[in-house]
C-alpha cells in the first residue's frame, strides 16, 4: 500500500471524521477551537457527528515511525491551556493515514450547486456541499446531515479534493463542468439601452467590438465585447470582456442593437504628452470614457474633464488613448492640434519613431534610468535630467523615488550608459500573449518579465526570471517590452522569431554525463525546478518549470513557465526524466562585474544557457560577449541577464571550479577565439 512520507517541518493537514472529536486524546476541557464551542468533560462528541470530515492545518514535529506509522504534529489553530491563563498549540501523534499535504490554492473561486467544497470555519476546513448561490460571490453550504445552511464568502471555500496514493482527486488543473443546477443571474451590473434604429453594420461571429452605454451615469462609455451570434433585426448577442454577472460567476452576455456597436478602433501612437484640451478616451470602471485634457500634470498624469457626467478626474498617461469617431464605416481621429498623431492600419503595424540617436540628453528631458543594484537589477525608473556633470554623467531627479525622509524627490548622478529616453507609448487594445515579454509597473519602476498565464478580468501572471518569481498584474500595469538598440526602440513582440531549430524538447534524456541519480520522489508537487534540454541546438539550456506530480519510474509531470503548448493557448505540460531536472538555482544578483573566462548562465530564448564570458565590452561596461556552448555562438548580454553558474551535484548547489581556465589560459583564450569564427548575434 502506498504511503506518504513527511519530513520534520512539513506543513500538513490532519483529517477528523464522523463522531470523532478533532483531538480525542486531549479533549478534557482544555481545547479551544477558534470559532467553535469549547470542548468540555461533558462533551459527548455529538457536535462532530454531523460534520462528516474536517481538516486541521499542522506542522510535522517528527517523521513517521516505521513500525507504528504515526506522525507527531503540532496544530496551527487548535490550542490547549497551559494552566497559567494562556494557551499553546496542541501536539499529538496521529495515524499516518490521516495526514496529507495541504491542497494547492484554487485560481477559480466559482462554485456550482451541489458541488462538494471545503469551508473554512475559523480553525479548520469542514467538508460540505453548496446548496445556494447568493449575490456578491457568497454561497450557502450544508455539512453532512445538518439542516442548517451556513453562508460563506467565496474566498472561504475551496474545491474539495481527496488525497489518494499520492494524487489529488479531482486532478489538479482539471476543468470542472458547470453544475446542471447552476443558477442564472437574475440581474446584471450593466444594461444597454437600444435605439431601435436600423443599421447596415454587419459584425461577424467572434469579432471583437465595443458597445456604447446610454444608461444614466454611464452615458458615452464604451465596453469591449466579442460577438457571439447575430439574432436578426440588426441585433447581436455579445459577451463583455470586462463586465461580469452580479454573482461574478461568468462574463456578462446581452443583446445589443447594431447602432450601439462599433469595431475596436485602430491603435494611434501617441508620441510625447497629450496636449491641453485634446479629446481622449480614458479607461475607467472597465470601459472607455470620452473626455478632454483639462490640465497636464507632472509624472505623466492629467486632469480629464468628462462632459457626459460633468466630472473631473486625474488619469495616468497609460490609461488614455487618442479619441476617434466611427463615421460612415471609417475611423476619424479627433483633432489634437499636433502632427505627431498617426493612425495605424488595420494590421496594427507598429511604427516607432526615433527619438534620440545619441546619448546626449538636454536639461529638462524625461528619461528612464536602469538600476544595477542587487535586488533591483534590470529595473527602469523615470527621471528628469537637471544638468550635465561632464564625462557622460548627469544630475537627475527621479520622478517616483524619494529621499529617505520622504520629503522630496531623490536627486542623484547617473552614467549615460544607464540612461535611455522614455520609450514611446504603445496602446495595446488586444490582450498580451502567452510568453510575451512585457515591462511591469512594480515598486515605482518598470521591471521586465514574461507572461506566464493569461487570466480572466484582464489579469496576467508574470514570470520574472531574475528573481524566479511569478506575480499577478492587471493589463494596465503592463506595457510591451521595448529595447533601446542603436539609438532607436525596437518592440520585442515585433522581432522576428529565432532561427533556432524546431523546439527545445526539454526533459528528454539523451546522455548521462555529469548526471547523478537522486532518490525516488526527491522532487515533490509544487517544487520550482529547471528542466534541461539535450536537443540539438539547445544543449545545456535549462527551462523553469513546476512539478505537478510524480509519474513513477523516475519521471515527473511538469508545467513549463516559459514554453507554450502546440495550441499556444496554455503552458506546456510534459513528462520529464528526473535526470534532466534540478531545483531552481539560487537567486544571486551580482553588483560587481563578471570577469573574462568566468562561467555564467545567460537568459536567452526563455531559458538559462550555460556559457563563458569571452569579453567585457569596454565602452559599455554593463554588457558582455558570452560564448554559448550549446549553440557555439558568441552573443551579447546585459549584466542583468546573466547569473553566476552553479553546479547541481548530489542534490546540492556548488560553485564551479575555475582551475581549468586558470591553469590553461592560452588554451581557453584559443577556444573563445575559435568561437568567433561562428555566428555572432545579439540576444
């Protein structure tokens, strides 16, 4: 029979069932369960007869006994009196069959009628069933044979899963079928009024459009939607992209008159600031509202006046777009009093203007400055050039960073090598794509990351390879990533795809050199790992992933964080050989420069590639030429895209030995020199 092994310090859940008290060994008037009645000597245990099951969080104090299969645990929320007026967590030995890992958090917090759930009742998770769906993401739940219905917030519920033979039932990531008893919303948050007029406009099924509202308080606002079907008489069934039903269980669907529908406007590239009195659309309350720039503020903000509601509001630059009118089947740009506005074609091709071709910045120029400080490497901060200090140095005033006493904006000197113009604004009306490079507004600066999950409500999970973190952000906290190359900005999503062969196919074992077999079940569910590719052209590249489960025979099902499936709609999940898996390397951000002949790993094509620094580029200092062993090429990398190489040996990370390079410097130099005969590219 399969048995789960737990180690000291592991967080677990302990099961209590039917008429058993949660901790029968110590139930003599000493326990106090948060949110539940206190146990006493006269308690006959009937309180839990109808509870069916309950799970309590605990920490393993001692590994299971081989003879008795018992586990010593300390509960997190069950307390016992210490006899001195205070309490301490309860400790006890429990049967190993009653102990399981905590289930993973649920991303989808919507539940259907009749669905089995765990409800958090102050100190533990009780198993029950949903019997009612209320407004504002609330539910009615019953437990076992109890007749009373208890109301819960959706955030206090989770999908009920059973832990059996090392796997969760239902499996993780499995799409739940909607309940046949699911309640349809009785009301909607938003209604569209119809004019009843006729229109020759035709919209195709699946077409992305915008719908206008005439409802009081929402006059003139436009909401993104997708056409589901035509229902005749110039009416269409549409589904909103940003509005949900009152119970927030699904995206809102409605019937709309063609006179209230228009195509999504083409993107207009706004170079520089919006001007006073310019007509704009402002993103607010999940829609676009027509207004005029009333005042231009500092820090890329504006006061916008909305004629429809007679209101004024401060709006960030990133949440504005130039206003356009849909007239006689054509888009007409509102006059901005500036020749810098340019309509884009339906193909939405990006035309990035060259702003500054040389690293010469005049006083008053708004720029971005890169940080190489440990923990902040690769992040960019908006600043204003105050004056030139000579020798390519400038006195700058940061626009989002303040002095230690927070009384004024921070002033500092910056090297021209770390300064670039502010990138042009790219309005993204469509969603960002899976694995697309983006800049994320976080901690008062812009950080480069990768879209690892496209979620509902214009939300994304973004993976940061420098810190090995995955965080959630809203659509308007992101911007398309652009590189400042040769005096101009190049948008990453417009770059041509790499000419590397086919796919990396990580996790497929093709050789055994330097690989040491680890003990069975070394990797556990949820572990952050890296998986190696031995495919030709991808040798010694490592791809970030998460362990989903063990498949036995030294194989694991993993989900890659930077690779897409063939459908390109979700992250790639594949079985990988344990000998191709290692724990994620420790996060080491170097503030001092890398040296020639130093072993490094470089972030390239969504993976870490093993290489050797062949040259420190003198005129840039923060860039390096790196010989990539897997492709036999020399590529250029920013300091923030490199990390010191570490070796994974016997389940531990160790620093590599540089004896070979130090003992044979001439041979090492010759090897790197020979590499120059091959293709040299910029990463």
